[in-house]
C-alpha cells in the first residue's frame, strides 16, 4: 500500500539520507572558508595586541592581511631549546593540531594552568616593521572557570614589560570571567612586569585593585566576582612565560641582544 508502514519508514529514511548528504556537502564546502576566517581572526587579534589596529576597529580582510604581512614576522620555535626552526613554514604550522598529535607534543608537567600537553614547536610573532623587533607576541592558553582561554601576550623587546594581552576564544561567564574581553581591564596590563629580578614569572591577577605599574609592577586588578578565572589567567600567563613555555626562547632573545 502507498501509505503502509514500510512506505512511510522508507520515505523517512530517504529524506534523512538526502538531508545528511546536503549537510555533509555544505560542511565540506564551507570548511576552507571557515579555516580562512579563523586565520584572519587570529591575524586581527595579533594586530590588535600589537597596537597596529584599535580594539573593535572595522578593518576589511585585505587590510588585515596587508598590515600583517608588512609588520608581523611569524617564527616557529623549538620550545625546549628556544631555537628558531628556519625550515618550518609558519603559515602552514597549526599549533593546536601539534598539541593533539602525540608525535609532535609531549605531556605537560603538573601545573596549575590546566595544561595537559605542550607542543614540541610553537609560534611566536615579532612586530618588526623596520628590521628591528618592537614587540614579541606569544600565544597563550589555559583553563579558566568554565573553559580554556586562548589568547596572545605582547612583550616589549626587554622581554619583561607587558605591552598588551588579548583573548580570542573562551567560554567564561559574561559580565564576570568574560570581562577578560573588557578593554579597560586589558589596558591595566600595559607597563606591568612579567618577570621579577631573578627572571622568574611574577605577574599576577590579584583579588581587588592593584596600584599603577610603577607601584605594583607585578599585579593586575582582579575580575570582580570571577576569582577562579582571575587565578586561571595568572597561572596560564606564568606557565607560558616559564621554562616549559617560551622561557628558553625569551632567554635566547635577551642574550642575542645583549652587548658582547
């Protein structure tokens, strides 16, 4: 019969199959565009923390690509040694894929940043518009309260003065931990010191308010009502500044710039 159970089940299965094919085809077709948009968004965040575009400024994709090409030099480094890998292509390097690949990453030592694996190689971005490094931008990540926060930390050429911080992905609570996106809070980082006099990571998001950088060089105002997110930001920043993160690279950078 036309309306028998077999007909109805078969018709429903055919419709589901057709819909699945359409959805799968669309997903595959859009993947390259989505990947390109992610790269473009990261480039825009790097340019923002570098101070080359303003927070929230409307910049078309062509301008972003041009500004990035003119001002930013990406390098792939060996995290353990701090050495730059001249044979690696920064444009083709995907740090998150490297972290997930057991052959390209290693288990992280016990840490308070919630980091489980460390890539063998990592990206750094040098703001170098005129053959002189003006800023060093490091990718950072770690656990907050509800999510992993992904962002960038900008340092001056002395490798300790903080020039900016920005997060491009997280799932923290809007109005609480989500205030990591607040431009006023991010501005409080500028001029603080990442390391103490012994070159140990010292920057910390405290509970309450910190003074200006000259008075409290190692402290940043806490996020009101978001103690665990604040603590997470402190821990993840210090982890990536440490010897399991970009510490070896920054040490080499300082040594190469020091007078003989």
